[in-house]
């Protein structure tokens, strides 16, 4: 009994240590992005199936991206018109949409080579970490800037990716606004568009 | 020559009179001109791309890397002449000097631009300039957004810029001016070479973006809106010659979300 208890305790402490190592990132934005890239690289270059890679990348995204903030930002002023139930439904749908879109874009890269170049503190809330996706035989090099939200210095979060100067968050926001405007500003139309995307 | 100059002046003046925005917020946004038509045109362009341009781009990609790099260098070197004209028109003499230096070195040491020794000698490869950007630098707003058949997304200002390019592009004049043929006495400078060069440039661009376009199409809930947003952002940063990343942090929406 004592041995079983001891084994259980070792397993528990071990799991905790492994998990703690897996979820703790540096508070320095540049190191934070470096760690995230390294973690993603290991997953992307592994022999796992695309689905397994997507699942693992989703777990990382949930920890490092301000998905809730991004959901509100993407919806723009429309979020103020939603009922609490609609807002909840939107948050859930957005998270699924974001993870699918995010992982689908990344799994195209089997062995990405990204160099972290520098970082620039914009203000006490934002730091831009500049990176470069190195060129391959088929693709040119791509500048990727990560907009890191540092209001809570111990827990930096990614709020935007700026690829060759083009903001993904802004693109997403304008895309959502277009879906709403072409459907008489009906939030249900956006819900069904997102559901269609998530289930395709 | 005088007639061309008159047309160029009329385009420039009309663009500046009708498209100048005094409101800074509106300077980089564009309303739709005729969205239904543009959405239809985009579908047509996607069909055309699938049937013609994408297969050509894929075929081009099969060529060995040194050939593709050489081709890219060659057309980029020719294209830099249009950037030079616009550097000057924008009053950006530092960039004009850099562009001229690159062109001189790459055309001579780099064997007609096939190689790029200028980059190794400290002449930085900068982003391309066109007359639409020049109009933007002069304070012209984008006007409205629409999609042109084959050529793709544009705005009223950038469409005027496309026409303006013809007047300020030295390569266009070298290939379209019969007087030049007499002076240079070279058949190779005939008109069709201009279109070969522009076509090669387009194929080279398309071949580098096969996966990016596929990913965008696959991951968009409204591809038309995504393309519009990316196009307008790209034009904005090219006119300002700086990335938009830092300015976006001032977005009032994020402020509101943070204070909720």
C-alpha cells in the first residue's frame, strides 16, 4: 500500500513538473517568442499526423494567444450590441475558428526555420518581437512581427502577427465586418459562417 | 512627347483634386465602388488564375533555383527604373541615390542585372515604388476600392497610378518610343519586350506566393474581404514606407477591450 502510494506521489509530482515545464514561458517577450517557436518547431518537424500536430499546436495557442481579447477586437463595435448569451456563443465559436485557422496555416510548414532578430518595446503594454522565416527553395524569406501584450509582465500574450507588415488581426476584423455588412448586420449570419468554417 | 506630358498632368491633377483627403483617418481606408461587380470580377480572376497563371507559376517553379534567382534579379533591376522615377517624384533623394547605385552596379558588374552584387556592397534592396504610391505621398487618398479583371485589387488612386506609371517608366519609353529604336538601333527594344518583362515579373511573384494564396483562400471566411484588407494595408505601408505594426497598438478598440 505504501509502495503504491509512493508511486502515485512520484507520478503526481513528476506530472506536475513536466506540465509546469511545458506551460511556463519566459516573461521576457523576446525569449517568450523564442520558446514558443522552438516548441512549435518540435511539433511541426515530428512524424505525427496533421491532426495530432494540430491538436498539440492548439494547446500551445490556448496558452500563448489572447484569444478572448482577439475575439472581441475582431468583432469590433458589434460586440456591444450582443446579449450575454450571444457573446458567449460568439466566444466559443471564435475560439474554434481561431484554432482551426491558426493550426491549418502552421501545419503547412513541416520544418520552419525562424530566426528571432530583435524586439522593440512600444509602450508598457506592447512589445514587438521581430523574426524572420528563412527562405527555402520554393518560398522567399518572410518578416514576421509578433505583437506581444505585456500588461501582465509575468504572463505575456500574443495579440497579433504582422506578416510582411500586414496585420492578421486587422485582416480578420475587416473580414468579420464584411460578413456582417453583407448580411444586414445579422450576428446569426456570422455565427453560421463560423460554424460552416469550423465544420468543413 | 508634349501630348503625353499633357495627359500625365491631367491624370495627376484630377487624382489630386478629386481624391485628396484632409481627414487623416480616411487617408488609408477605401469604400467600395461597386462591390457586386468587384466580387464577380474576383471570381473571374480566380478562375483565370486556376486555369492559366497558377499552372504557369508552378511550371516556373520547376526551373532550377539559380535560373529563377537570375530571372528575378533581371526583372527587378529593370523594374528599379520605375522606382527611381518615383523616388525622385516623391522627393526621396536618398532612396533615389540608392536605387541608381544599385542599377548601375547590377547592370554592369552584375551582368545586365542577372546577379545582385549591389546588395553585398551595401546598397540595400528596398521596396518597389510606383506612381500610385507617389500620388499617396503627395496627399492623394485612395478613393474607392474595386477589382480589375486580370490585374486584381486596386483603388481609384492606384488605377490612376497604373496609367501614370506608363509616363514615368523609363523601360516603357525605351521599348515604345520609335525615336529610341532609331538612336539605339536595337530591335530587342521593341514593344513586346516590355510585356515579356512585365509578364515574367508577374509569374515570378505568383510562383513565390502559391502556398500563401492557397492558405488565404482556405482560411478565409470571406476571401474577397481578406484580399481587400491585405491590399489596402500593403498600399498604406508602402506609401508610408514603414510597417503598420506599431501604429496598430494605438487602436482604440484594444484600449476599450483592456478597460472592460
